[in-house]
C-alpha cells in the first residue's frame, strides 16, 4: 500500500511517499518546499502572511504530487509554528478545507515520539541513544529511560534562534554568544551526558551534505553517515564569518537554508557538547517516517 505524509513546519512543508510492505516501510519519494510559515512569529504571535500563502501553495502542490504517485492515504501534520501561533488553528482549518485533508496538530510530545520512531525504524538505536530533531521553530529530544520514552520540545529551532538572536550578517560575536547562552539554558535542565546522538532535520542533513561536499543532495548518501563534532565546528566557524551571499558558494548548502544554518549549526554543536559526544549519526528516518509507521 502506498502512503504519503506531509509535515507542515515552521520553515518548510515536506512530503514523504512510501510503500508499506511486509518487509517494512520503503521510501519512494521525498520533496520539500521552503515556506517560512513561522517567520516573525516570535514578535507578532501570528503566522507570516507570505508564509501562509506559500504554505497553502506547497500543501496543494505536494498533495497533488502524492496523488500522482499513487498514494492511497495522505496524512498531514502541523508542528511548532502551527501549534504556537494565535492563528495557527484557524489556518490549519483553512489548509484542511482547501486541500481536502485532515491536518493533525501535533503536541510537542507527539512530535518527539514520531521523530524517535522514525529514527528507530531506519537505524539500529542503542539503549542510551538520544534522538534530536532540529527544525525551524523547535528541537525535539527523545530517549528511553527505564524502558519509558522521554520526549521534550525546546525552543531552539533554526528560524527561531536566527530571528531571536541575529541582526547582523554575519552575526556579531555578541549575537553568537547570546544564541549559545539561550541554547545552553534550554539544555541545562537535562542530564544528557553519555548519550549517543542521532540527528534529524534539515540543519543536520545540510551539515552532512556540506561535509560530504554533495553538489546535488542525495538522501541515500546522507542517511546513516557519521558527523564528527570537529566537522560541525569547522563548518560552523566558516558559516559565522561570511555573509549569506558567500555562504551560497559553499558546496552542499541548500540556498534556502543559507540564512538560518549558522543558528541551527550552533544548536547542533551545543547538543554535542552537552552530551560530551564527539560525533552523531545522521538519519533521514524522521517524523514523517514515524507517522507512516503508525498508520494502520
């Protein structure tokens, strides 16, 4: 049976089309459209008007693509921006009506759960594995403790941090320090030492793409790769010292992510430091994969 899922996020709308077989879930097609739905949310409390227009267009386009690929079931889930904005529920209803889809607004715990399940469904996870899914508006953390899944959502997403902390291009040393302190405050409430890391989300996969110097992004070459902390720090140092127009020249960096990648990479580095880890494993198995795994 062919299934599809849409993630209506703060920074983008993503599509996964996969076949549910006796051998498991087999991804067939992925697509992403950058929409910046949550741009300006931290100041206005509302979704971006331009972002809403772009999101509606992306949902309609990707729904049509899923149908053309033969998807019998299409799920749609809203995350950080939709659940936090004052007009998020209203816009979810507008999307549902326009696209003929039910849009499920995921709670922070649900988002973290499906992210963990997506990673666990595509990679072997150790007992002490910590799965983090770094998105535009938030970062979900999930791990098992005494057999019970611990799931948390932190406001350290790449779009959120960029808008909250950065004014200059490239950001000043003072702005970078402000962002680091904000990330560390969010992580301080957890004892993450000794946990092996599985990283999900556009920031993580983009960093892996840059390290591998992939001129054309290939999820099969990114999934399961190991990203060393030294490589994260090396790429981050470059991102923080050049303006957006120079970042666009970096091989492996998607143009639509050039302005928010420094903040996202900062969060990745701080998570590695918080765990005392020298590396993380990159996963393309994410929330969308987890959603489809639990579709009956």
